[in-house]
C-alpha cells in the first residue's frame, strides 16, 4: 500500500460515542441482550478506549462496539478469512487485525472504513500482533514459524526470523522496552530483542502448548496460559521477567484449555488479580501473588471462552464461540470478590 502520507496520524482526536447508563445496567438482575457484534464465533477482543471494545471473528469482520451504550459503532470488512487477533495502540485511534488470510490490516476509526496500511508476507495464519511502545513498529508472528518486524508508516518488513517448530500463538511487546514475548505450540516462551531481532531468552518448556500471554503494566511479570484437557495442563503461569524463566506461581482449576489470561487493573482496595478464560466455559479470578481462586463464573452454553479484555477495574469483556461478547462486572466488598454477567452483545 506504500506510504500512509496524509492518512497517517500518530495521534488524533479520540472517537466519541454516547455513553449508556452504566448504573442502570449494573443494577439489573437480568442479563441485557444488545444487538450482536458478530454473526458467528468471536476469536478475539480488546479495548480501544474505556468505552469502546474491538473484536474479530469468523465472519471476517473487525467490529468497534460501544459496550456501555450497547451499540455497534463500526464494522470493518477487509479480510477474506476469519480474524484471529486484534490489538490497539494505546492513546490512539489505531486498530490492527490479524487473519487466517496471512495478512495484518491497520485501521483508523477516524479515517473511514478502508484499511490505511497492509502488512503482507507471512505464509500461514497470523496469530500474534503487537505494537512497539513508541508506535513506529509492528511485530507479527505466524504458524509459519516466523516472527516479523514491520515499519508501520511504510508497511515494509524490516526484520524476519524463522525458527523451526515455532508455531506462534500470541505476541506481546513489553511496556517501555525493546523486548517482545511470544508463546508457541512447541510449548515454549521466547523473549526477543527488537533491535537485533534475535531470541535473548527461552523459558523452560511447559507440558502443554502455550496459548496466550500478557505482560503486567510495569513490565515486570508475564502471564502465559496452557492447553490441556480433563484438568491436566489447563493452567495459567506467572513468570518474573526480571529473572527469565523464573516461575512464580501457577493458577490451576480450569478443566479444559486455558485460552486467555490477563492482568486486571489494580483496585485501590484488594490484592492484585489476574483473570483467565477457558474452553470449559468458565472465567476465573485469581489472587496474583497467592494463586488463590477468588471467584468463578460459568457461562453455560457459551462454549469455549477464547479471549478477555479489561475495560477498567470493574468491567471485563469475554469473547465466546457460541454466544458473542459478554460484559462481566467485577465487584469487591468486605474481602469478597463477585463476578457477574450483566450484558451480551
């Protein structure tokens, strides 16, 4: 696609939407059903702003949804196969979507309904995408065993490195760092240096495929989640990135593959927490430090719960195969943790 030229805006006015009555939603004992975001299963969800989430699914669409107001804001159609991952650049209006069509597309919600940049060069499905902290580079990882580094403005691939059996499942850029973390189907976690485009650390292999990863906001800790069945595997693991390969705790309790794990925003009161979602249709909240399970919510009939997005310290969005997106509300009081489904869309 070449240079972005006038379409390229590093920072722009944030997209505004009307806010719904959050208090009314929170106080309802019924699960509110909004218009669905997608026509099929949903593979991924993230947050663009405190009011807007972005999701991708089997319908090949990238959807921006006002989860507070309960309305669809934008649906982008550019991929010709299902969308596997979506990521946003904090503080901007940028969205990046990866797909089984082997490409990554870049969108700007203030720049119409066509992609403003394309990143093409992988040979198989792209499962990992992450943006550098300064917003100039894009990292992608694929089932073709390859990690690529792209210049966002030109769309050119600057670095490419292929490692045998490194079927990438997820990618995260460490905040304020040149380091990138990726999980793989070969059961290992690799840390890359974006300057040399070489692996600087490889964590000890787990027993099962590593499905997802997340980095704490201070860049000190890494979460990874594991494939599994019948309660074997199925865990999430907390690692200390300051001591590569140092396992802190494991979060065990899911009965099937743990598909996603995320750090939750720190609440003014209460311990630091993480959340995980599983193919067993459950979402669990854990004490980050002790690995105690603080709460479990079963979403019966939802099927595999494949992705989580944290909106703020009280709201969490979960993507499911069968029943769309679920708005979950996290409550804390008197030392107790509650997790409640308040809306679907």
